[in-house]
């Protein structure tokens, strides 16, 4: 029995796909092991959103070779689709598989025998037309369920359409089947993932369903306590979706909505499909329907053409929004994107300074959001995540809670009262049987 280990870089979507591919190996008689357990095969699922992700791929290959010098090393994922020939030259790589081939790697690399030269299976991205159902199953608490793949948008900074192809989806019926399978396990929360999740509903190049159709049906699935939407574009987040979540039995009050810039000038350069005024309206609508809803924001700093005034406009816009946290990305040039050739490049030092400012703002926003929740009752789903004698979990609206470790609490939903933030930045909470705190750093 050959042993196989997996390493995943990047997004939740990648994790759901890695988990599904690992089950394919196990069904074929391979034994899944940890990265350091001298595997016979390494599968590295890559990301290419930033330059740093590319560098990480090189490092993981070196580490794999140091752990098991004779093992077979195969690279899949976005980086593998974008630069298959380049990856094949990395010392220690045995195979590279693109977007249309990665779910066939057990078949294409049958036996995983190392060849004198790396094997490359990478069609043009237009060949990636199939939707491969995927969900993660290595966490008792939650699973990431892939509902959509690819993207038809053409944001000037993004390589994802080049790496994953056109927008396509699973059907509502197939997703319901997966959700019911998951409901037979110990998992209590499903996170819906995709490249452009709100664009759900395209099958065989035609729109046949909509995201609202999907979440209405998922809300009826018994055996799952929570559904969470991982990310959704502001132009696709309709009033109908917001109102549905506000009145849902199982969808939690938490939205992660990419913004990227608070400057309309920069949004136009980015080729985003909205202006900041629409984003403000989305936030206002959410907060009017769900005052304690958690709203997270993606933002890019240092985009070509972003002047200091443009950045300060973004900063002020974010400062005034009723949001809970930021995910801050420092712009990095990507090959074959329109942004790479734009004038007005921002020097790296200035990019870093802008990133630092927004990280500080994010900390303030999160703390303020937690303060707004003092005195409220919330339900926490506790995880098997123990540090310094404390275990952690998340409320419905994505507040991270810490409690004294109790094995009976793992993967359990417990009601707590959020009572305050103490001198070291933890929000204390009370529940008759457990002592609970909330960590404002998330």
C-alpha cells in the first residue's frame, strides 16, 4: 500500500478540492499520511494569487524532497495551470497537472513511477469545462463545500480566470446530495465556497439556476446546524439574498464581501463591476436587516495608479463603514494581467506602509464590532483547537470565543452571554457550566 501526503496552498476552494482528491486516492487503495511520514507520493495543490504563493510552492517541493528523497512529487492547482513548463523545471518535481487534469491524476499517473523527465499534463484553460463536486471532510466541526468554479469577470489584477477557466457550477440537486452526505457525519457547519460564489447557476455555458435558489433549498437540509457563505461579490449580493439570510433557519449572519478599493477611480482601473456607492448600500441594507451581522472586507493596497490621495480615500471610506474586519492584500504584479502594464506603480515601501495602516484599522474595527456585541447572547460552535489550556470556537456572527478546555465541548453548540472585554483584549462571557472569553483578534 503506497502512502500519499497532501499539502494545500491558498483558498478554501483549494482545501475542498484537495480533500476530495485525497478520498479518490483512498478509494484506490492508497494510504493517506502526514507530510512528514515518509510518503511515497506528495500531492501539492498550489495557489497563484500572489507572488509569495509561487515562492511557497518552490519551498514545499524542497521540503518534500528532504522528507522523502525518492518520493513522487506532483503539482496541481492554479500555479500548475498558469506555468506548467516553469514548474516542471523545479528540481524534484515529477509531474504537473493543469485545471482540466487534476481530478484525473490517479488515472494519468497510474502507479506514480518516477520518470527521467517530469510529466506535464496541462491543457489550455478553455478545456476546463467540467465541474468537479468537492468538499472537505477532515474537520469534525465544519466542511468547505464547493458550489461554483471559474470566473467570467475580467478584473485587471486577477489570474484566476486564466487558472480555472469560465464560470460553471454544480446543480442544486447535486449540491443537496452532497449536503445530505455531509449531514450524516459529525459536521455541524457547511461553508459554501467558489471562485465567484454569487455567480452560481451556470451549467454547460448557460444560466439555469441562481444562488438564491441554492440557499433556499440548503436551508431545508436536516442535520446541518449552520450554513455560512464564504465570499460574495457586492454586485451579486441582492436584497433578496440579504433578506433571506436575515430570516433563515440555518444561514448565519456573516458576509465576506470583496471591496478591493474605496476609490472609484481605482475600482475602474481594476475593472470591478461596481462603484463604492453600491458597496455602501449593501452594507447599509445588511445592517438594517441584521444589526449584529459580521461583515468582512477584502481590500488591495498599492494598485498601479493608486495615489496617496486615493489610498486615503479608501481608508476613510472603510473607517466610516459599519464592518467588522479587513483582509488586506498588498498588490503584486502577475504575468498576463492588464494591471501588470498599467502606469503609476507604487513602490514596495509605500505598499507596505499602506498595508500596515489598514491592518491597524482592521484591529480597531474588530474590537469595535466585539464591543457592540457586549451583553448579547450567542451560540458558539467549539472546535478541537486548544492553546494554553483554552479551546476556541465561533459564534453565528463570527466572533471567536475561547473557553477553558473541556473535551465534552468539542463540536458542540453552546449558548453563552457575551459580557465584556478585559484588560488583555479578551471579551469575557458567561454560561452556567463553562467560563468563556472572546478574542478580538479573531
